[in-house]
C-alpha cells in the first residue's frame, strides 16, 4: 500500500481544505510530522484511517465524538479524500461523515447522512472511473484489498500515541488474539473446535449406544418377569418362576465387559423361557380335551330341553286357535259382502262427483251475483257476455295513452336524475375548492416530515456506533464488581494457604530434628548379633543406644514431609488463582473505567432508548415520501374533477329545457285519456275489473245448469246398480263397501288363522317332540356349570401358553437386538477413542502434549518466532548489538499453557529476561523494532498487502542522542526495501536530523499544513 495524496476539509482542527503530498514526502524515505501540542498531528493520521475504514483509531472513536471542525464555516462540508495504490490498483476514496447542514427552504439545520465515493484510475485512458457509492460495498472492497481490519491497520501502520509498546508488554493471551487477527489462524482454531465437536458427537454416540444396550437389558429383565427393574443395578429381580429367574449382570454401562455380560445373561434367561413354554403347551392340550367333553354333554341337555319346550308351546297355540274360531267366521262373512258392494262402487263414486260439482257451481253463482250491479243480478249468460265485449273494446283504445304516460314518467325520472347530478357536481366543486385552498400548507408539512425522518436515520447511525461501546463497558463494569469480591475471597484463601504451609513446614522441621536426635537408637534397632555394624564395622554390640520418649518414626517424618509438600502445592495454586483473578479484575476495571454499573446502565439504557426512537422515526421515511406522492396525485385529481364538473353543469342546462317542453305537451294528452282516474293504468284497471266480473257471472250461470243435469242422471244409474248387486237400497250397498285397507286387514286375519292352524297340526305330528315329552325334564344348569369350569381352565391354560410363547419370542427378538447393538457399538467406541486422542492433543490437554500448547498457539508460536527474528535485526542496530528478542515456548508454571512467550536477551549479561524489565527508552526502540518486524512478517508471510508507508507516533523524547541516531539509521534503512517512515513528534532535535517535514501550524481560526524540506544540520 502506497499513499499518494490526502485532502482534508473541515476535519478536526483544520477549518479549510488542506492537502498532503505523500509522493513528495515518501521520496525522501524518512519524513517528520511536527507541530505544537494540539495542532493536529495525530488528526492527519486519523484522516488516513477514516478515509480507508470510515472510522478513526482507538479512543478517538468515542461516543459523542464529532469529526467536524469547530472552526469551519457553516456552508463548508467535512470531507476526506485519499489517493493511494493498493493491490496494484490506483484508487481514490472520498468520505463525508454525517453532519449538520442548513435547511434549504426553512430556518434551522438538518442532519445530512454520511456519504462515500470510490473511483479507480484507468491508466490506458488516463481517466478516473466511478466504482461505487455504497458504504458496505466500499468497505468490503477496501478490506479485501488491504487484508486487515481497522485495529490491525492501526497496529502495524499507524502506531497511536502511547500504544506502540502494547504488544511488547502483553501477556500470552493478548499476543495470541492480536497475532490470530493479523495472520488469520481462524482455520486452526476451527480445526480445534471441529475436533472437539467430533469428540462430543462421538462421546454422545457411545453414550447413546450404552443407553440403548441398557434399555434392551431392562426390557429383557421386564420380559423375564422383573416388572420393577429399571437398571442393571437391580441384580436380583423377583422371578416369575424358577425357570426364567436369573440375576442381572453386575457391570455398569461404560465398564469393560458390560456388553458381553449382557449377552451371556440374555442367553440364560432365553433358555429358561423355552422350558417354561414347553410345560404350558402340555397343560393346554389336556385342558382342551376336558373342555371338549363338557361341551358335548351341554349340547345334548340343551337339545332335550328345546324339544320339550317346543311340544308344550305347540299345545298352547292349538288351544288359542279354538278360542278365535267364531271371530274368524264373522270376518269371512264381512269380506264376502264387501266383494258384492264393489259392483256398486263406480255408481256411488259418479253420483258423489256430480253432487259435489253442482254444489260448487251453485256457490260460485251466488258469489258472482254479489259483484254485479243491481240491475244485472238476474241477467242471463248471453246478456252478460254482450256487456263484457263492449268493455273490452273500450280497454283496447287506451294503449296510446299508456305510451304517453310511460314517456311522461321517463321525463320526470330523467329530470330528477339531472337534479341529483347537479347537486353532486356542486358538492364536488365545493369540496375541490376547500381542498385546494389548503394544498400549500399540506405539502409543506409532508416535506418537513420527510426531512425529520432523514435526520432521525442519521441520528440512528450515530447512536448505533455509540451503543456497542457502552454495552461493552457495562459488561466490563459488572465483571469488575463481581471479580472484586472474588479477588478478596482469593486473597483470604491465599493467606490461609500460606499459614497452613508455614505450619506444616515448622511441624516437619520439628519432627526431623527429633528424629536426628534419636538416630543412634534407630540405627541400634537394626543391629544383629554377629553381623558388623553399618557405622563402625564391629561385630560386637556391647551397649546399643535405646530409644527415648518422643522418638520419631521415619514414617511419621515422611508423612509430615508429604503434608508440607501438599501445603506448598496448595499455596502455589492459591497464588496462581489469586493472580489470575486480580489480572481479570484489572482488565475489567481498565475496560469499564471508574463509572459505576448504575451509571453505565443508565447511559446504555438512554442510548438504547434514543436509538430505538430514532429508528422508529427514521422508519417513516418511505411512508412520508409515499404520503407526499399520494398528496400530489390527489392534487392533480382534484383539479381534473373540478374542470369536469364545470363542463357537466353547462351541458345539463340545455337538456333540462328540452325535457320541460316535451312533458307539457304529454300532460295535456293524458288528462283527456284518464277521465276521472288518477292515471291511465288506473282507468284500464277499472275497465278490466268490470269486464272480468261480467265474464265470471256468465260462466257461473252456465255451470249451474250443466251440473244439475249431471246430478239427475247419476241418481238413476246408482239405483239400478244397487238392485242388480242384491242390495235393497243404495245406502245398504254403501254401508257394506270396505276400503282397500279394511279388506287387506280382514284378509290378513283369515290367512294368519289358516297358516297358524296348519303349523300347529304339523308340529303336533313331529315324532321327536312327542318322544321328548315322554322323557324326564332336562338338567341344563348342571351341564352348564361343568362346561363353564372346563372353559375357565382352558382359558387359563391358553393364556399361560400364549404368555410363554410371547415371552419366548420377545426374549429372542430382544437378544438379537442386544447382539446388533453390541456389534454396532464396537466401531463407534473405536472412533471415539481416536477422535478423543486427537481433540485432546490439539486442545493441549493430552499428556502427549508436554507443553500443553493448543494447535492455534503452535501455529502462532511459529509466526511469533518469525516476528522476533525480524525485530531482532533492527533491535540489535538500535541497541548497538546489546539486545535481541527471542520467542519462548516454555511453560510459565502451574496449569498455564506455553507457546507465546517473548523474552529479551541482554548480550552484556548473557541472560534472558522478561520484556517488562526494559527501561522507558529501551522499551521504545524494542517495541519499535517489534512493530517493524511484525509489519514485515504480515506483509511477506501472512498474505497481506505490501506496506510501503509506516507512521510512528511519539516516543522519541525518551531516547538519548546516540540511541536516537541508531534508531533513525534503522528507519532510514527501510528505503532499501522501498519503504518510507513518517515520524510524528514535537521533539525539537528531530527537526534538525530529518530534512523532509510536514509542519502543522495552529491559530485561533484553525490549523494549517505546511510541507517542505529544511536544511540539513
């Protein structure tokens, strides 16, 4: 990455537009960026970072911070432009942060959203080509080209004030996080996590297999007779019988041999189940024979009882028939008279129809006479018909009047419709005038609403950038408060462990001294007569020393020593735990600051509430624009409706005049045709009603005459038919006549009596029934009791046999299932052992991993070793060959893991010591060398882009003259690799040593940039 030109407008302390020509500065290889405190030296670096990433480095990206210059005029927008070459492409990035600007139509300010432009230089055409204006697309493009995040960029390119020694002082965990980001070792961490997931999955499968096998064992125990067993731990389940009882296996799931024990136990209970099944089958066969004999005896007794009952019932039915014989004869005689009366039925029906027709005609004639005028009540049919014809002729002459009346009604309806249209158009015109009168105020309100939503969107973006840091500080504050109590408890535990270790140490020393004091007696106890002494060599032992009271046995001393060593280990663990908690507490306190949890919670809640409110308001931007569009469309529609209504009003006036003239002529004609009626229809109805009454009356007179003649003829026919059928009078024939239902009822009675008589005669003649009546009464109850007892015995035997067969089949199936589970569990357990070994090895928890290094730490250790080697080349030149940085993979003691240690080798003493022991000046050039080495390795080996421009911010004031010369020589040597280094400092001596300079000048109206070359000292 090479910078060419930077343009700054209204940014930070710069009120106007300032330009930095990096091509001229970098040509010298080493240049100085200086100026008084607060002039804006760091703001130049902030502008570079903001142009690339849309944010400034470190703490300057704090909540509520603004990038706009307070000195800039109101109309000048804040803007950063950067021209650079990265990844072989010449790009130009222009960014404008969210900022306030004056409203265009009203007073006040509105927030303008952040904007970004990206262009690329086309060398062939010599022109700039626009690429994108999307924040997200530009951010992804620059991130891919640089290969670094903003924090990584600031670590290896922009070293902010006071932070360029952070990596040197960091612990192994912090170094690991930074190196992991710079060298992108996420894939190795992913391998660790993947192996851990595979181990957990394999462990879950093994546990699931053991659980399934355990479940099969439980089901085997239940099927064998133990209905209460829930696990193989119930070893002696209550047996169902002596053949199927067997103790459950004593092993537990997960233990070696568990699967074999389950299979062996299953074979034992399966054999017992087969024996019990054979016994129950034999019992079932015997029970079936006894049940068959009892069933045959019961059938014989039931057959005898049925025949005896059948004969007795037949005798009762014969007696009942004799009692019903007289009624049977009466029914037969009535049915015969009914057959004779059926010959007179047609004449009876004809006479009834004639009488009914004459009665109806007489009633209708009486009704129609009441509807006629007084003079026509006795008129004949011919006279009434003539009068009806006259009225029909007069009714036909009213057709023309009906058409005129219909047209008059149409004109009236059309005039009413014109009146309604006129009222509707008047309402349209009035409504359009009222709506158009308030159009300007309505449009202004909608435009203000759009601007307010846009301002809220910008505000939401600002609050979103403030909300995440506030939440992180709140979490850190909560962790700080909880760790404070834990640190106090760990301190008390450490003091207790120290006291216990001191007490154990004193006790051991006391016992050791007492044992040494009685060592002679201890040696004398080992002497054997005739054998030489281990001390003096004599075979004679005239006066061996005797043990005194309080002599200490070696075992007692060894136990005290072991207790002391255990106490020392406990003290070490307490010290490490206390140090770890204090370190975590310090980190949480540094992240949270001095603010309380309540204050940070209130701040987070306020930012969250304001952010939610801003998002809610901003969400209405689209709706506000839609409302404005709808209002404008409605405005056009109102104008169009107003013009159309005015045109329709003019057309209706002429149409209304023509209709009035036509209707006046029609009403003169209708007044003549209506006569005394209110309408032509009413007049026609009157004539039609009169004609209808006359027609009805004429028809009624004719009907009375016709029906009287038919009734007289029917009476004669009926009298002749009754005489021929043998009846004295027609009324006697009518009384003997039965309905179809009555005849069917009598016939069914006769048929039923004859059928019953025949059936009784047949059954009385049956020889079996007559023979059964001679036998003693049947004893069915005794036979049923014997049969029920045999059936119960058969059911019990069948149930026992079915249960035994089912148990035998189920035990065989469960045994096969257990064998299948055992076969399937073998490969799963082998896979778990293999994956578990690999996961423990990569996680650093395996005993095979002596240094307890994780896979990612192992890879990062190699990178750190390269960084240390690259840094040592420059550090030795800066320190005149005294210091060198080396990577250390030694463990730091306790349970901590190794791999990312960093030590400094002092050539004067030949010893290695921690980097935190360096002095201020030594720390500066050591960390500078480390940062330069880190940049080299990131560029050359981590796949990042080439970094042709580096910046160093402050720290040179802690160096003496000789060291400063050596540091500048190292920085100047970077030109050999076509690199340039910018030093940001206000040290006066650097102005004489570095000729190429970029000076920041400040005054009350804002800072300015001066670029040039000073004379060499």
